[in-house]
């Protein structure tokens, strides 16, 4: 008979609480000329992270680096242009 090593509950592997992969958010600027397509600004480009239950995550960066945009996009107050965000295995 073989016994498996005991793993404390706090170290047991679990599915991620939040998993963000290649999140992209672009904003379309107002047209400057009627004959030209509107310009786009890419606020987020390829943001990825995983957050497990019971853990914390800090998002840091310079002013204008996209911290608030990440939060607003995950809360669905802004629509993501690309990428995926899974909360408890369900697509946000």
C-alpha cells in the first residue's frame, strides 16, 4: 500500500478564481477629418494574470498605464476589444 503525502488545504491546487489572458482594450478617437478613418488608442495590450482564491493581487504602474482600464474592463463597465477573462471558470 502506498500513501500520498499530505498537502495542507491552504496549499492544495485549486482552479483559479480569476484568469485573464491577453486582455486588449482600444478606444476610438473622434474623427478629425471626414475622409480619414478615426484614430484608435490602445489602452491595454496583452494583459494576463491569474488570481487564486485566498490570494491578493496588486496592480501597479505609472499614471496612464491602464490600471483603471483593467478594473473597468473586468467589471464590464468598458467592453474588452480582445482577450478573455474567466471568473470561476465562466467567461466574463
